[in-house]
């Protein structure tokens, strides 16, 4: 079965998938291409967080997303702070956090079937050059939904460490990788059973 989240009712859930996907793409381009300062990154993060309650999604959902992704964000922030500068760490980590929160908001307020339909419509002209719109749109949608799934696996590994009173450190990647690959196999089997791919 394709992983998906329950749709959160609210203002954003009534907006079609196309405009929301376009908004996510524009936000990603703006945050990547245009120069930003520490203050503007803080404003971007505040604006993204404000979108949650405005769209009918509890702010706690955004905090849960950040908590799930804390390991990735901490590693990124520490590496940049050590090898570049604290300001660069704040700006890059804030940008990544804002984009991940926007992607999470999209998946919380958009049915995956609607998202797939929009992606297939956008990619249809590329069929002439050998691109399979159905396969690409499925890959994109699975990527969006897999972020919270893998984050959940990481949380389970950490909970198991605490329960056993051990600290795996880098070795904790091994059970995380095993769980992720096993889940990928299950998703692949489910897709194959439905005649996809």
C-alpha cells in the first residue's frame, strides 16, 4: 500500500492540488536562488509556521515534523557551524526546515490521488522524449510521503535504544536502513500487485 497521511480538513485542503504544488515549487526556487540574510530566513520560517493554523492544520503538526527531522537538521547545522560559520548554519538549516515544513503541509492537505493527477498532467508533454509521466509522478509522490515515514523509523530506533539503555551512535544507521529497505520492498510488492511498474 502506498504510504499516505490522513487528509486534514481546513482552508488549504479546499485549495486544488495544482496551485499548492506550484506554490511549493516557487517557494523552493525563491529560497534557493535569491540571496537571504539571517533575518529573512527567520521571517520565512515564521511565515511557513503561520500557514499551518491559517490552513486549518494545528501548529503542533509543524512542531511534530520538526521533532521527527531533528536528527537531520542537527547534523546539517553542526556540520555547517563547524566547517563554515554559525550564520551559514542557521541560514541553510532554516531554509531546509522551511521547505520540509511546506512539503509536509502539502501532503497533510492534499489527497495523493489529486497530486498524482496534477503531476501526470504536467509531465504529459515530456512523453514525446521518452518520459513516463505515470512513473515519474508516482516517484515524486512516494518521495514526498516517505520523508515522514523514514523519520518515524528513526524515532523507533531511538526509542529502542532508550528502552535497552544503549547508545548505538553511528551504528543506529544499520537498523534504520534495514527498516527503510524492508518498507521499500513492501511498497514495491504492493505496487506490483496492483499492476504498477
